[in-house]
C-alpha cells in the first residue's frame, strides 16, 4: 500500500510536517473503506430481523467540584478572588497565581433515572462530540506514545483505526 509507505517514510525524525501530510493522505485513502463499511452495515440491518432501536439515557445527580489555590489575607478575600476568576472565565486557567488543584464531577446521593427514546431508521445516531473527543484523545495519546517509542508501524495502525472510526 503506497500511502502506508509514505506514512512510514514521513515519520522519520525531523519530518513532522511531512508526517502530518502523510497522515492526512492516509485519512483520505480510508474514506473508501468507510463507504464499504457503511454499505455492509446497511445490508446487515436489512437482513436482520427488524428490531426497534432505542437511545437509552441514565441521569444521576452530581456536583461539579473545582478547587483552586488562592493567596489571600482571609477566607472571604480568597473566596472573592475565586468568584472573580470564575465570573471572568479564568478559574480553569491553571496559573501559578491560581493553580487548578481539582476539577471533577462527583456523584450525589439520589436516584438513578432511566429513559429510553425509540429511534427510527436503520442505525443509531452519530456519537456526540463529547464521546468523539474522548476517543480521539485516547487514540492520539496512544499514537504519540508509539511514535516516541519508535514503533511507527503500530502508530500507523492506530491512525488507521481513528480514520475507520471517523474520528479524524
């Protein structure tokens, strides 16, 4: 496969621009694979017994807890500085003057609520950007780890996987 060899050749040290170009070429080359996979999916759904599809959601109460470091004369001044940073959209900037120490979602006590929405059509909706972001980040970190380790073939395989999943 010519595009694979271009990708591998471009991954040599000092060739980041060429590497990125080759990665783009690889992504373009996989578009045909995506079209074939989509057709196979449509054929599979039409040949299966017609089952209804649902988007099932669960909701639970949570608290978004953020902790920042603040130098101040007293508790009220510290809270005031943090509130001011929040209002300005700067509380997450993680600066030396106000380091971001914790940012997470914690479940609260409360009932888990379930809902199911009936779907029409042959497949499920596209994945939300929140899911794609997590997957792109996961695969990107994996590809970089492999490249830094000198495992170019494996990094190529991860890039192909991302392209097949329609993430890049």
